């Protein structure tokens, strides 16, 4: 803890849209207490349940706090100097063929200095990952449509007459969006939620509509079809689009009944969604990340965007189409790529296990992993393990012996939330936070950037990286901010100068200023006869990604199906149950849940393979249609007695 202060104002760096401002206190007996900052206009004094578990993780006895080297007799604790020399020697040996080194970095924690860990690898010219395990299809859908990713200010939800929520679980994914929805409803806003079920949106919704998983584009197309038939499209809006006649013809090509059959939505529920978008008052559209985790996930988002546009709700207060933004859009990270001159090889993140195994000229000889429990989080975990096993030297920077760390040769102990200095933005709101190191890191834990800067000094010739402070200063040199590092440290938070309504003049970021439509509507694949259930590996309420303490992992893991699910007739309730896919099988505990689509089985993701979980062992590595995203929800499974 900062000795000069009784409390510290910092920010949550976890991969969460809310990026909360947090007050941290440490009591005389060493206990840590953290709560939402009441003086921050967005955080407003409250945070989600995940923060309490983050505090428990910080103080967990399971933490790795000293460098660990794998030997024939097991893990051996070594000193930092030995660990850094070993890393530098391995990198030095590959300087003549740097693409034999692969850097795997993901969003386990956010911040400018987390991004800066890529700096040494870019200057060396190593291989890297591209695409995303999270939101790439939906993000790139916005870029295809609008030319950029912009939303109305999230507080503008309060100006909506109606909010249509396509698949976002407000009870688990963003507590402050949920609070805004509650406030809007008190003011008379109507809320309609569309999903296959499994979310906690009942208390936030005036109407819930159940849809077949992966088929949101067909419902959006059906609403568009009826808007066109009823001559309800504003010609001025069409005038700001490219080749609208081609899109309108596509919408009229399939009967509405066929579209509703494809998405399994009733005529009455369809009419209710239509009435929302046909009204003259503003309608806000929320799009959850789950909607784009299918083979045609980008297409799902693009048709929803088109519905928001053609119903007259883009460029309008109270309207807008909300998907995740870029976390660093208000910061300047151009300096990270300024000196990147060497050609680099890229591996697609969702299929990274296969691409490592197939890599040639040169093959991958060294892995550096930070900000990611990639074996657990990437699809086809067993293939990931095989890929790791075939690499000569693997370094994992983490605070716990995760599934990935257990397959490393060297584990370097990292600092965690509340122990690091940094600057973060948000992929939801417009605030940029200073992250104060409120707690002392345990043992010999170090932040990721410090580790790589020390290694850079040990190379010959050395790779000199800027100081952490210089990195933070450079990031604030942004047209969207007016602050200095000193001022940000003092006030803890600044707001960007972006306008509250995106695309207000209906001029979009494409060169010609016009909106782009999708021009094909792909059919959704049918379930194989032997694997009739769609596996949805959904978010947890109290944990992000795989950041779950070992003692909090239920064995066997639970799954849920609808009470009317056909699979229940084929199972003996007195015998153990397994969840089975072509990739493997897991022992599970079967539960039922009202409101689920009968073709769905739900698994709350993130638990570890080493603890009897790890749903990604069952999920094949597939890419989404755009963005090189992971099509997790394209996996079909069955349930059977063990």
C-alpha cells in the first residue's frame, strides 16, 4: 500500500467493459478491502461481484511468487537473474531466425503497459497472433458496415424509448450497463431481450424472446423485410448507403415465414420486435458478444446493424447500435508500431494449436505467453497441449499454475490487479483511468513489462525499450484527451472529448462516407444426427475468463438443458452423465433450466482442465466468417450416461 495514503484510488484492469474506478484500503491486520469509487461519475460507488474474487486472488496462497523452472525432478525455484539470463540466451540463439519465436498475448488484463509487452517482440521481428478469442467478428462487422467502430455514449441509453437486447447477459457481463437499463425502465423505457436463454435478463426485461442459437440474422432480416413491405424505410437514410437496391432485393428474396422458421421465433414474438423498430421514437440496440461466436457471427451482427440503421436509429440520440469498442481508442498506441520494420509471421489465434504444429521454415522453437491461459481458453485444448509439447522452450508469465503454466518450461511470477501502475481505457464508456499500484506485490512478483525490459538489456545487441513512464506519457498524446500523466495521477480519471452520438450526420468512416450492407444471408448449419445439442459455453457471474481459484471450481462441472429437452428421455438420472463431442468427453452434473431453447446445452466456461473441467477440450477450432474470431458456439455435442 502507498505509505503516504490511508487509501488509494485505482482502477480495475480486468477484461471487463466497465473498467471501474476502485477505492482500495488495507487494514492493520493485512486484509484488503476494495469498493467502487463513489466520486467517479460512471462507477458511482459500486462494482460487480468479481471484484471480491479479484481481492481473494491477490491474497491467495496458490500464487506463484518466485520464478519456477521445470526440471526432471519437478518445479525448481530459481532467482530472477538466472531466469532472465536463461530467457535472454534462448532469444539470442534465435536472433537470426526470430520468427521461430511466437509471442502469445491476450486480454487477461488490460492497460497500456500490457500492450507494451509486444514492443520487444515487434523489434525482434518474432511471430505473433492475430484475430481474437473474444469479439473480433462483431468488431469487424462494425468496421465493414460503418467503416469504424463507434457507439453512442452508453449513458445515451437513458434517451431510448425502447432498448432491444440481442443476447447480452446483463446480470453477468456489465453491471453498469444493467444499472442504466434499470434506470431507463424506471423512466418508461421498454426493454426487449432476445436470446436462446441461459442469461439473467428476466428482471431487466419487459419481454423475453427465445431464439434458436446462431440465427439472429434471420430475425433481423424478417423485421427488415416487413419494414420494407410497409414502406417504413426513410429514403434519406438509404441515400447514405452504398448499393441499397441490392440489399433491399436480398431482404425481399425470402418469405418472412421462412426466416422465422430459420430462427424458431413465433409470429407473435416477431410482431413485437417489429413494433419496437417500426416506432418513431428512438430505439437503442444492444449486441452481446455471444451473437458473433458462430460460424456466421459477423453476419449476425451486420444484419442487426442494418436493422438499427434502416429503422432510423443510427446517428440519433436514444438510438445507436452498441457492440464492444476498442479499449485503447482514446489513447495513442501508434508509438508501439513506429519502429516495427522486420517482416513478421502471424498465426490466427482461434486455430493457433494447429498453426503451431504446421509451422515450417522455421518451425516454432520458443513460446512466450503473457496475459493468456491459452491452453485453457483457445478451442481444442488437447491440440493446444500437443502443440506446446512440441515446442522446445516455453515461457509463461502468470501468477498461478494455470493449465498453460503447467505445460511451460519456465513460469515467471506476475503482478496482479491493484499491484501495478498503468493507464486503461474502456470498451464501453469514455473514461480513461490512472491505475495506481495500491498494494505491494508478494514475493518476487514483477509486472510483464519490467520482465521484458530486463531481458532486452541482456541481448546482444541490446533491445532498448522505453521506460514504463515514457510509455504512459506517449499513450496520453491523443487527440481525444487533454491531460498529462501528472494531472491524470492527481485526478485518477479523465473523459474523452468524443461526441455523445456516433455518426450523427450519417456520414460514415468509409472513404465515400456511405454505409455498407451485407449482400448474402447464409443458412445456419444443421446439427449432426449423432450430436444434436448446440454447446454454448457462456460467461460466469463471479469470474472472468479462467481467473478462478482452484477451490472455487466445482467437480464435476455443471451443465444445463431445457426441462423439455429431448436428451432427457434418453438418460438414466441415476447414472453419471458425460458431455461428448468429436474432440472428447467430460463428466458433468446435469441440471435443467426454464426458458432455455431445447436444442441448447449450457456450460459456464473458464474452469481448468487440471481440476476436471475445461470445456474447450470439447470445442473444435473454427474461425468466424470475418475477423479471425473463434466460432466457439458452432460446436454440437450430446449427453450420454457414462
